[in-house]
């Protein structure tokens, strides 16, 4: 009985905190783009201190909200996303990691790849675009 309770508690602990690896965050970011989920994309971004004061954050948020629908339409044109894979992870200096992502679409076997830059901020991986 104690063993089952321990496994149950461990399961809740792991689900509650989830995975926050660079590869997982990069895949989540790309998926949100093809799903047209601008709010999710914005929540995954790293905005340096002062980016609100100088207007940089507002510019980035505006561009994401206006362009995410195009990314969603692109995915729909190829039958939607079949899979998103993190192909490689290149660790750089200053808590920076570059993850190579490959996206496979359902129609015509179309694939695309891209690099996603991430930075570790307060024990969380965030997308670094600024």
C-alpha cells in the first residue's frame, strides 16, 4: 500500500512540474506556431529586462500575433502537422542552446527544419529571439 501511494505521489509530482528541457520547449514553441496559438508562443519567449520600456516587447508581440495565422494556414495547406522532432541540441555559452527541429506534414511528405534558440532564465528554458 505504501509503495502504491509513493508511486502515485511521484506521478503527480512529475506531471505537476512537467518537462522543461530545451528540446521539449522548442517543440512546444513550433507546435504552437503551426496551431496558430500566439498566446502560447508569447508565453514561451524570453524578454530581457527593459524590453517593455523601450517598446521591443510590444513590437515582437504584435508581429507574432499578425504572422501566426500565416503559419497555421501553411500547415493546413499541407494537411496539418504529422510530427515535430528535435533532431539535435547544440549547447553554447551563457545558458544558450540551439535546437534543430524537423517538422513533417501529413500531405506530400513535406518536411521543414529550423533552428530554435533557447536561453535558461530562472531555471526555465525560454525562446530567445531578441
